[in-house]
């Protein structure tokens, strides 16, 4: 039995490392098209997501989709229905769904979060976790990473290690009295937990416990990949956040990883020269903006694979 992180690792090897972020805000859909789709933002977002998922799966331009739950929560109950249906569409396409929920709480609350996103109506393959309330907060989630008695794969978690936002220096980069940084202590604990899963998955290609490592700073990329050679990384920051393909490729390393791009793909239609006149007139259809997203995904895949090749990976 494999776990979801190992399945993702295999898909990344087959399809390339791109992760398409479905942080789909209704404002990313042209206003006239929103009206044509019925004026319901949540339904329009779901239609757009499904079309992108269909195209990306057909092109084999990505290994997974990352669905940021905040965008769906902001649309209320209808948005959460769109979130659920988006996860289902990703799974039906044969790809991995990463739910970017960044939960991190204690005791029974953490158990409830884990149950909601690994066994409930929001069930997904992999989730993101915030460990900064303490490492005990990870336990309820790692329980779901173990093999099940049935045919379902064990779940996976990506734990925040070095994030891509400028404010990460406020906590993650802080020096500890005993030496090293907060993120170094977090990474060491993740490595320890990851090794525990060798008992359950003796032939695993990677642990179900991965790390979130942003690609916005070149100075950290090589150091972190060398420090955690066996962990699979979720790599945000590429594209719209300014992260270069070279830095992202450095973080892929031996164990691999998946490099997220959201706005650069979702909003590709805004910079598509073939659609300039239609953008001006507001005469765009769903297929056309999805075509731009699909082309952007293929271009991102090529960019990342070329960067890997240049680095000899």
C-alpha cells in the first residue's frame, strides 16, 4: 500500500513537478463572463476549475492541484460546495488534491480538523499544516498518514517549514539560544517524524510527511535541500510571487517536490496577446480563458524542467 505523498512523487516524476494552485477568486474571471455563467460566483469558479482540471489532466502538464480553502470560505456555503466539488474533480482526473488549509491546533480541536479534512465531507489527499503551536499539534494528522485496513491510500501532510512570504523572518528565521533557527528546529522534528513511517512503509520513496519550502530566496534553497534530502517539498512562491525556476529546481533535489503556481496560470488570459481584443471588448468565453491557463501550465512545466536540466537534476 502506498500513501498519497508517494503517489504524488510518482506523478511528479511522470508529469513534471508543476502544481496548479486553484486559489480561484471570482475576480479572476472576466466580469462579462461571470454574468454569462449565471452571475453566481461560486458556480462560475467551479466551472472554471473543472475546465482547467480537464485540460491540465489531458495535457499531463501538472502532477497535482492545490486548493486554497480561504477563497471558497469567502463565498460562504456555496463556496464550500464548490470546494468539495473541485476536490472531487481533481481525484476523478487521476491527480492528487492538496488542500491548503494550514490548520494547527491542539488536542480534540486538532482531531476534529483532521477528521473533517481526511475523513469527512471535505476529504482530500494531502493537507498543509502549521506547526507553530507546538509539535504535539501534528499527531492527530499523522495518524491518518498510516496505512488503512481497506484499499484507501494513507494521507499526506505538508508542514510549514520555510514559507514564501516576507514576514517569515519574524518567526521562522529567528535564532535560538541553543543555536540554529526556529525553522531548523522545525525541520529536525519533521525529519524525526518522517523516519517513523519507515515502519509502516518499508519501501517508500518518500515519507507521507513533507515540508513547505518557498522558493523566493536562493540563499536558503540549497541549504534546506541538503539538510532534508529525503523529504518531498511543496514549493510555493514560483511565478507571481517572484520565485525563479532555478531556485525552485534547486529545491526539487533527489526526493523531488511540487512547485505551485496559482495566479500565473489562473489569470494567464489577462496577458494573452491572442485575447487582447476580446479582453478589451469583454467578449471572452470560458474555453478561451481556460485555454490560456492550459498554455501557461505547459509553459511553466517546460520552464521548471529546463531549470532542472541546467542543474543536472
